[in-house]
C-alpha cells in the first residue's frame, strides 16, 4: 500500500497524541479524519511539558517558535509546613539555553497551534466515537456512534488512558491498567493564589497539595494515596469533587480555602495515577499511540512528550516502509518501547519519593533537603 491521499486513515482522539498523529499522517500523504468524543478539543488540565526529544520533533514540524512563544516557566519551588512556613526552597535560575531545550506550554495553546495547522487539511468529527470495528483484506469498517459507517485503511487509537479503541479492539482496560495507588485532581483557578512562576507543595502523610502559578492563573492539585481502587463514576464531577473534599477536610495549611476554590470552579479534572502496559501496541490495521498504548501516569511529567514522540515514530515508520503497515507498526514499537519502559519505571519511583510520602519524617527530609534533580 503506497501512501497517497487515496488512503483514508482514522485517528480517534483530538488531544496531544491525536492532533500530533493527524499532523504527521497528513504530512506524509494520507487523507486523515479525526473523531473526538467531546464537542471540541478538550483544553482544561495542567500545562504540557515538552522534553528534549519532543522539542526536536516540534522543530521538525516547524512549530517550535510558535510553542516557544507561549513558554511558561518556574522560578521557585517552595515546600510549606502547616503554618505556611517555607521549609525548603529550590531557586531555578532563568537560563536561555535550558529554557530552549524544554518547553512548558498551556494545554489550550498547544491545541490551538496544532488546530491552526490542521483545519482545512484534516476532517474533524466531534461529539462522536467508534463503536465497532471489522477488519478485512481491503481495510477496516468502522461504525460510529452517530450512525455513520465508513471504511479506512488504518486506525490510530489516540484516545487516552481510558481508550475506547483499545477497549473495542484489544480488550478491557483492566487487562492493561496498573494502578500506582494514588488519585489526583487539578483545577485551574483564574487568579494568582501564590506569586507568579512559583510552585508550592504542602504534604501530610499520604497526601499532597500543590499550587503552580503562571499567566495570572493557579493550578490547584490535590493528590492522595490509597491502596484500594475507589469505585466512582468517570462522568460525575460532583461525586469526584466530594471525594477530594472528604480526603482533605481538616488537613491544615490552606486546604480549606483551596477546597472552597475548587468547589466554586468549573475547571476540575480527576483521575487515578495509572500506567498502561500492553504486550503489543498494534493488531492488524489498528495501532495505539500516546496514553492509550503506554500511559506513563502524571508522575512521569512526560505524558504529553511521549504522545508527541509516539506520533512522530509511527508516522516515521509508515513513511520508511512506504505504507506497509505491518513492518511499520513493528518498527514503531521496537523503536519506542525501551524508552517508554524507562519512563514508566522512573514515574513509579517518583511517585513514592516525591509526590506523596508516607510519614512525617520522610516529608521533613524531602522539604529540608530540597534540590533540583
Ligand atoms: C481534559 C484533559 C485534562 C488533562 N489534564 C491532565 C493533567 O492535569 N495532568 C496530567 O498529568 N495529565 C492530564 N491529562 C492527561 C495528559 O493529557 C496525557 O497524559 C498526555 O497528554 C497524553 O495525551 P493523549 O493524547 O495520549 O491522551 P489524552 O490527553 O487523555 O487525550 C485523549 C483524547 O481522546 C478523547 N477520547 C476519549 N475517549 C474517546 C473515544 N472513545 N473516542 C474518541 N475520542 C475519545 C478525549 O476526549 C481526549 O481528547 C489530561 C487529559 C485530558 C483529556
């Protein structure tokens, strides 16, 4: 199968993995459709960190300068105790060379840059999703929730850690999800709760609250550990807010003020710290990219970067094998898997040594010996 605009491919999910994959597939010559469950690209959530390899990819895409123009940054990381005393501080010097190597950018800006590139080049189907797939010799038949039916050459499941494509084609999430024993929420409050470009962390055993202020806004992040998985409805934000309120009531520092802020705010994202580990990321004409295939969990700080790297790697392999998807999907996986496994291991360790600590002694030790790593 030579790559040409006669080859129709479907990307499921219009977030970091999906938009990046759509960009690359369009770039190498496919006719691309993107289907997204939400009515528009979802733009809430913490800023996206692009590491060195994904900055290199942004350069190849010709988007580096645009991303760079939205660059955020942190000057100080402060560790607080319950009396709001700063027990430890990391001062991060502003350095042109370092800030050019890695980019932190708000999610809405990332989405805007990619959408500006894709509108008119790629077809978008919002408020829809794949409900059935059937593969045959000549392609793969897709049935959509809105009643549509269409045949594609290839399907790219870029629909996140709770991927619908994975569920339909590879089996249920429980076969692949590894719970790291913690949950988190993030709300973006449209005012500064700490000075601009400052991060603050307050911890009690098994729980942390983090603040991160930039561009006149503050990310408010609550994290708590629990060995058991909590039963909750993925779509019920009221129930999820209540879980956070229960966990953090009476926990000291500024938690009651911050719980009030998130109760009033429309911005609320809740999920568990999960990793996705699959024996194979592809089967037949379907391949998974980003969190759908290999979610590293937020403890890695690299979910967005790995999504961009996966998109470039899968398209690069298709280009190299001239559209022959079988060797291309194998090469994609061979190239990326060792790095993904490294990041997933680092994230598991980071979870235990940095995000949430089990005892007061561990918290004091981290706070008072805070250093850049
Ligand atoms: C709204 C939002 C907020 C987030 N906030 C944070 C955060 O604060 N901190 C953090 O560490 N990580 C967060 N994440 C996860 C983080 O974005 C990912 O780890 C990383 O960016 C990898 O991106 P991805 O494109 O693989 O997955 P995601 O960014 O999760 O994107 C998946 C996309 O697929 C869509 N989708 C889901 N199911 C279907 C379906 N059946 N059919 C079609 N489309 C579907 C979703 O609406 C979404 O647009 C967030 C994700 C989202 C969607």
